[in-house]
């Protein structure tokens, strides 16, 4: 889950780098680890559905726009649980 609310504006590039570092620290593969990525602000969305592709995760994280609104972590959690 990545917080893309207004309070993260200056930190957004670092947040995305950290998320990529987390992905890189796991053995993401078919018979190993599967991951998904959820972005939240006022609303939440599954940016990358649960999968086993490190490249898909990297592309999804890299492509996440900064939303810059309020912080609705509950919506982010609900989206993650739905995934």
C-alpha cells in the first residue's frame, strides 16, 4: 500500500523507490512470492493486481501518479483486502 495523499507530496518519489526496493527484496516468481500494489489517497485503487511478475510490479509502481488529496487509509486497506 502506497500513501499518495497530499502529505506525501515531496516524498512521493522516495515512497515509490522504497516500494520498488521492497519488491526487489523478495523472490517474486510463480512458485514463490506473489504481490499486489494498492495506492490510496481520498480514494484507493489496485494499481497492480496480485501477480508473480517483478516487471509488472515495477511498471505499476513507476506509473503510479501522485494523487495529492486527503488520507483515507481505510479505503486502501479495503482495496487490499478485496484483492
